């Protein structure tokens, strides 16, 4: 069994595809493309973590129910860490009940739904969240939410948005290789930390 990670697919709405300038502007076609790529990576006993915003939900017009049906087309087991879009959906369509939403997702094909999770691999401890601002000290934090805006690396972890990995899922071996580069090079270069105003 292997672990894979991605975030912010925003299935169910075309707006995010336009905003991020993807070639395909139809979310159903884009979802089909992504799932085809992912199913070449995974096997049925593998686990894919979606770190929030699996669907796009801003109003009742979004095709969020259709979007949840996509999970059954993914070969691996899928676990959802809820993002801000799921939080809005829970509030509007599930009377604020996380448990009702979780049950709906399991019936749709997810193995589980969580607010966050901890994953251990050898001596490494990963904290899985949606927003990077919710990171936990002492862990390698894997997150989404910011899409391309903040890039791949933060001192406390990695952004696993699929757009930062050529549409592919991040696998745990790749995360470990990134961790090596982060510790050996990126964390040592203070220029990587610069987030202030231009001089």
C-alpha cells in the first residue's frame, strides 16, 4: 500500500479552471483527464488523501453532487480532509452536521472524511490539513488551499496542490525526496525565506 496526496480539485464548477488558466475550461473534461493520470499512478489498495476543496461550493448552482460521484472512478481508496468549500457545503446543505456530511461522502465512495489527520512513516510524522495557517509544530505539514499562489515549499511543510506536480498526485516517496532537498538546501538559504517588500 502506498499513500498519495493532492488538493483543491474544485470539481463541480468551471470558474477555478478559468482563474488558473488551465487549457480545458470544462470541469467534467478536466476531471476525466486528472483521474486518468491518477489511475496510472495508483493501485486499488493505495490511499489517496484529498486535502480539502475536492468540490467547489459557493452557491446552489454548483454541480457538487455530480462532483462527489467522481470518487468512485478513482482506483484507490480515498480519504477527504475537509476544506473551506466543504465547510460551506456542510453549513448550507447538511445543517451544519459534519457527521451527516461524512456519511454522505462514504456513500459516495470515500473511505473516510476527517477535519485533519496524522500519518506516520518510520520516524516521520505528517500532519494533513487544508489551510497552511493550521499547521502543527513538530510535524511535516502537508496542505493545500493556496493553489499556485504560495508555491511548493514552506518551512513547516509542502503544498500538495496538483498544479504544482504536473497534474499528478504527490506520493510519499516524492514527499520524502522533497524533504531531503528542503532540509539540505532550501531551509539553509535565507533568500528562500524572503517574503517582505522589495528593497
